């Protein structure tokens, strides 16, 4: 009996399909090894065969829907600043890198409510909101590399935790893509 948990390897046709979605694709072994298949401390090394760089929620949805249908496993990678190796593909998964989803969509300067994409670097966001008299309620040593999507997903605390509390307490809503490609916006 076949194990239904086993992922399908990424094929050349899959890479061509991803390119056709308008997603930037890296599949050079040298570039993957140097930039995406190793963590920030060079402790964990991965074996991803392809890294994808979507620029929109719809592209993330299209990639995940395709991977779900083809049973291709996916590892999401942001700033790759974690210390546990969770953003490294260890079994040939597709790397879904969110660094190109790095735009501030909106900011209400009266209420301080910010709408930003998950690939925004924490330091860049903090500099942006400081121009309007606000600060991001989380500050981490990896601030120049880590991304707000990873900060929210891990409920990062850092230096401002005691004053401002949990980062989850500052999040008013999320737009997320489920593994089957459905988009939820709360």
C-alpha cells in the first residue's frame, strides 16, 4: 500500500508550470545552495530543487492549489532568520519565498492601523511607521532580515514585549492562503 503522506518530486514540467504563473523561479543548484538551502547560522542545510517568489496573494494561491493537486510539498521561507531550521526544505519540497511580497498596502495615520504584505522586513516597516509617529510593537535582533509574516505566525516578542504585549494582540486581521489554494481574508 502506498503511503499517502509521501510528496511528489518536483519535475521539469512543474517548474515550467510555475514559470507560466508569472512567479519568479530559481532552480539553479548553486544559487539554491548558497541562498535558500541554508539557514542564517549555516547549521541546517536543505535540498530544495526550486524556489518560487510570488508577488501577490493570487500567485501564492495558484502555486499552492497546483502543489496540492500534484501532492508536492511546500516550505514557506521569509527572511530565513529562524534558529530552528523550519524554513529549510529537508525533503526536496518547493520553497515558497515571500520576500517579493514586501509592500505596505495602506496605513491609517489617525488610528495607526497598518496593512502590509507578509514579506515586509521588520526594520523597513518600523522605519515606515516611525515617519507617522508610530512604532511596530515588536523588535528583534533579526529586525533587518526577519519578515512580519514570520513574526506574526510565530507570535514573536522581542524587546518590546513587556511594554506592548504579544504581537498577536496587535493583529486586527489576516489574509491567508490555505494549503489547497483557497484565500481567506478576515
